[in-house]
C-alpha cells in the first residue's frame, strides 16, 4: 500500500469523527433555556420599577419573530432531522407581550420564540424610547435573560 493511500485511510475516519463531534456540539451546547411558561413573568420582572405596565399577551406565528442566524440554522437542522426520525421536534409557537409606558407614548413589544416547554429566542421591538432609557431597558433584559442573544428592533 502506498503512503498517500495509507494517510487517506487514517485521516478520513479522524475527520469524520471530528466532524460528527463538532456537529453535535453545535447542535447541543446552548441548553440553558428559560421555560416558556415563565416568559411573561420574566419580561415583567425585567421592566419592574421602570414606567412600563403589562397590557396584553397573545400567541403569534413564529415567522413574525426574528432569531439570531445561528438559532435559525439550528432549528432548520432540527426540523429536518425530525422529518427523518433522527431527532424529536416539539410544537413551536410565539408569544407576544405588549408593554406600554404609564407616563408617555413609549412602547415595548417582546416576542418570544418557543419550542415546546422552552423559550428559544427573544425579539424586542421598541417605539418612542430615548437612548438613555433604551440602554437601561437593554441592561435589564440582558441581566434577566443572560443566555440569549436578544434582537432589538425599532418600530
């Protein structure tokens, strides 16, 4: 057996195992999710002592919620793997929480992307909020949801 063929026989299985391991880590390394049933309580806690009050909560389509690209890719892969029975994929739904300011025309709309019992991603839309107040709100949400990359969208 020549040297290049032998090297290929050694390197290919190593690369295959390494690729499988890296794919597994990519799909499973971020498992620190908030429970979807606690989402509304966590949002209200994030704005506690600010001049926002809870208006309403409603179910929405997940297509109306922006996710970080990495999460979006993972969910597409998980959906594909579930179609060929290699992974289970739960029921996906979105929850929209509307918060109004008690003193002004400020508005926060928090959209949670949920998969079964877990909150997967959060998009926060804001309107009529000055930069100083918005920075304070961002800090509150980031400390309330430390395991999430929050998407901030101005209305």
